[in-house]
C-alpha cells in the first residue's frame, strides 16, 4: 500500500469509523464486566486456569473459594503457613494427584526456584495473595497477625 493511499480521506474516514466502533465495543465489554453474576462466578471458580508463564511454562491452578479461605484460617497460624496453604490448594485443584500435605511440609519440599516464581506470579498477577509488607518503621514482619 502506498503512503498516499494510507493518508487518503476515504481511508482516514474508515479509520475513524472503526476506532469509534472499537471504543463502543470496549465500553460495552467494561459494562458487562461490572455486572455481578453469581452463576458466572461459580462457573469460573470451578474451572482450572492455564497461564503460559515465561519461566515455569504452562501453569495450571484453581481459584481459591470461601471454603478454602475457611480451611486456611482454621489450619494456619502464621502468614507463611497461610501462603503455603493457598499455593498448595490452588495447585492441588489443577493437579489432584499431588500428595496431601501440611503447609509446613509443602513449604519444606517445594523447590525454591519454582516456588519463588509461583509466589511472584500469584502476588503480582492474580490478586489471590498479597505481597508481604514491612511496617512504616522498617521493622520486619513477626509472621503473626495482630489480633
């Protein structure tokens, strides 16, 4: 295509028309996404998600549910245990033949390189786990939440 064809009034008009249609479509999609639909949420929570991770390759996991959060709260005392349990439960949904283990066992046995990549992915991409933060004074976490 020649430069003069690209800049022709007809082509510029078509570009504006399609840009307006695309903007309208994007707004419709955003509006759809804001509709609370429990049926869709239940369907999504039961699916196995797949992500092509740059280091780990094909990563499969299930979403945490309210039942999982209750299990995490009842069985885990420290933030470290809660994180390990959350990772374990998410992976166990996609890989049901993984052996059952406690968060401490999972933390001890899972390789550091892949575990670090998983933690990084889940804390930055998915919003399922929040990254740990230091206090404003700069002191380290005590690994236990205040009551």
